[in-house]
């Protein structure tokens, strides 16, 4: 058998932790000297120790660890728990990074206040366009809710059009329809050259003509679109217009490098 110090070193834990596990009945020593109180452990107990540490590090409380061990969790089940926990942690990290990028983008917006490039806004008519589209619901118009919805939609729309051998005839378009509860319907679309028929597994719709749209070009990832949107808002107000609805986003250039993206923002406007 091994002393508590040697067992701790072999199990890569602290002596204090082993004493705590003993106190709560999670991992009892194999033997306790009645005269000295010294604890001794057997090598076979490393198996239980490994499970305790693994399950605890997945985020479970020690009471939950005890319940799981009492159910005699198998190695396969442990691997399943690890995979689930990994997915949860990756989702949390992704959300935290997206939130951080949003804060950084907001700070850049603040930095540009007072010297926004409103002279880049162009008024123009947008012709009605027949498109193939897919749509899905996002919880809100905020970037952290839109991003996880819009990206898979574009990927899936491209896949379906390719499967149906429908040729794309123009840049991708995203537009949004607000709902009463604060959510939005996210629509992604492409102009196309093909005969419309059932079985393409997409919706065919006509985007209506916009008589007057205030437009501006955004360079870079859409996560950093804030300053461009706000420059557009300043221009609309300063030039005596009011906006109607949410912007259309026209993806003019979408390389792998997000910093090189080029997107035109279009907002329908009318004189005040």
C-alpha cells in the first residue's frame, strides 16, 4: 500500500484533496492506522480517483460525482460526458468571443463619432428582383443572434441550388422582417437563372422595388458594421429623410479573409 503522500503524487492530486474526499466519504483510504491515524491507499483505488477527478473537472459538484460513481458509470459513458462537456465549453467560448468582438466593434464605433464618412452615401433606385431564398427565425436583430442563423442559411442555400443545378446570377442578399416579439425572420437569397419549378427545395420570391434607397459600402466583416450603419443613419437624418424597415445587405465580395469582405447596405428612405 501507499502512504497518502505517495498516493497523492501518483494520482496527481494534493494530499489536502484526498483528506477532503475521505471526510465526505467519496474516497476512503484502504487502511487507517488506529494508533497514528495515518491513511494508506491501494493502487486499485487510482481507478476511482481518476473517475472522481475527471467527472469533477467536467463541472459537476462532488455530490453529483458521488451519484454518478454510485451508478457505476462506464468508460464509454465518461467519454460521452466529455464530448458533451467539450461541446458546451466550445459553445460558451464561441459566444464569449463573439461578445468580445461586439464590444470591440462598439468601441470602434465610439472612436469614429464626429468623423463618419457620410459623404460615401449614395441615393438610388433598387429594381425588383426575382430570387431563390431560404429563411429562418433569429431571436433578435443583434449580431450574436443573427450570425449563428445567417451563415448556415447561406451555406444551405448554396448547397440546394448547386444540387438543383440552378445557376446563381448575382450577389447574395440578406434581408430581415421584424416580428412582434422582437425576433426577426432572416432571409438569404440569390438571383438565379433557371426555370422555376417544384422540387428545388427553395422559395422563389420577388424582392420589391425600392423607389429610393440610401446606400453605403461597408468594408470588412459584418461584425464590424456598426460605424457604417451609424454613418448611414447620420446621413439620413442630416439630409431630411426617414428610414423604413431594416437594411438589405448585398454581399458584393466574400473571400475567405473576412477583412476583405465588401457589403452594400441599402435602406429604403423617403423625405420627411
